[in-house]
């Protein structure tokens, strides 16, 4: 016979603990820096903060992350923002941002799914503060035409014309193929054989072109070193290596490609944290599903957050973002309704807080009878629609929770 009073008491203990230990924010629009002061306590001396989101089309998550980034920059000295967007597009934008408006900077760097009114103020912040750097960690191009040529013009190197022509070709033609093949992938349709054969010829040609670019780059390396441009040199080599990886794996099946993409993003983050910006505090902006820190699916997929080195993981604070109800947008901007979270799900427990937005820290919590749910398999709604079991404290160090969400206002 079930002991219902005991079950109800246990559930009430869980929800009371959530209410007692959550930090609340009543209104994002009017929130002030002091509303986020708890971040200094929970993040402490961590050098890397991972900011997730439970979908790429959630207005309130974009607003919230924008506020958090402002706080981390102004109050805690974080000066690098690493986006789930193209490595080349984001890095090169730093060199020309003085000549761009905030909207142009937004347009020419990150994926279009974040080109929203809610994200726009962040790019005003990046533009107006020279010390604040933007970097991407994805090997997928986030723009049809990057700022790479403008970047090459900005650094004081007399590149051979052959180098300029070939690197422009690699950038532009790869982006064209990404757009062309992506139309089939987006519709989950098989790419016709004749187009695949055409792509294979293009792939071979571009690999040879990248080999030639590396050869030229090695020949002129001394010119970079002589004027202390070590990092731009390393970046160009890294960008070419990323382009090759993308070209050689873009036609993999979705499952294989997804695994490989996270492996590349993890490797890029290692390089960003250890070589590009070894002495800077870094904010990582990505989907929750990419930042789980201790996760492996039954298909052996591991997200980038679980693939980074132990040293970086130990220096990180992982924040997941969740919601209870409302609407959100898919990548194609189609609006969908958030499903009702099941009872005893993460969203259900968090919905008992009194505030519209709340934050719950897991990192400084010991297992007790009243908080066992964060140390046990607990249901979540990924994207607000798909049930998934995770152990919250194993995957995140803390979570933000928004009670009601809506689609972004796209620019």
C-alpha cells in the first residue's frame, strides 16, 4: 500500500527547499546590477562561465543572458564572449568593429537565430568596449561572407596575392555549399547523388587549396613573428584547419556529424582558453544540450561541455536555463507552444518559487533528504517539448528558471 502522506511530504520538502534556496528576480526589464550580485558568491574565482539556453528561440533567455554578461563584464572582469557561432566570423569582427554599427557587428558575426532585439544590446557593449572580445567556437560558417579579408587588410602583413585569392575562394565557396546542402538537411532530405559527386570534387579541390595556403603561411611566418603578430598567425592556421574539418565532415550522416561537431567545438574551446586568451575570464554562450558537463547518450554522443579537459572543467561554472510555460521559436522561426512539465520534473520543482525568474545553485549543496532530486535522475523538458532524464547537479553548477517565455523579436 502506498504511503501517500509520506510521498506528499517528500514532495513538499523538495519544493520548500527550492523556495528557500533560490535567488529571485522579479522583472528582467527593470532589474539592476545588484539583482545579480549572488553570481559573485556562487561563481567565485571560476575563470569560465557557461551560459546555456533551453532552445535557440527564447526571448527571455536572450534577455537574461544579456543581463548576466553585462554583470560579469562590469563587476567580475569577464572580457571574452565565446558564441556558438563561426570561429572566423566572430574573431575577425573584433578588428573592424570600430567601423561597424552595433547592428552590423551583430549581422556579420553570429548565427541569424540570435539576431534579435534582445541580443542587440550585447553587441552595443562589445562595440563600445575595445577590451571586450567576441570569439566563436563552431567550425560551421555563421555568415555567407565573413570579415576575413577585412581582417587581413587590418594586420600589417603584405600577403601574396595568391594567398588572398585562395583564402577568399575557400571562405566564399564553403559558405555557398553550406547554404546549398543545408537546404536538404533542414528538410531532412537525402542529398541527390549528382550533387554529392559535385561536392566531392569541390572538397578535393578545396583541400588542395588549403594545403597551398598553409604552405604560403609557413613561408611568411617570420613576418608575423617580427612584428609580434603571433596570435593572428595562429588564428589564420586554426581557421584553415577548421575549414578543412568542416569540408571533410559536412556530408556525414546527422548522428556522426553531431558527435564530430561537439568534438571540434570542445577542441576550439581548449585552444581559445589555453592559447588565444589564456589570461582572460571567458563566457560561453550555447545551448544547454552542448554544455552538459558529465553526459553521454546511449548512442555515445558527448557534448562539448563533457569533452573539455579536467583542468578547464574544474575552472568552470556551468549554468543551464529552463522555463515552465509559454511559447518559443524554432531555428526557422516557427512558433511552438511549451509543453506542460510533468510533476516532479525540474521545471515543476522550480515553478514553486515566488519570483518570475529564479536562480538555484547546485555547486555548494550537499545531498540531504530535502534536496535529493538534484542528485538523482530527474525529468526535464528539453526545448520545452522533449522529456529527458538528467541528474541536475552532475550536469550543471546552477540553473536560471523563467516561469513564462515568448519568441524573440527578430531584427
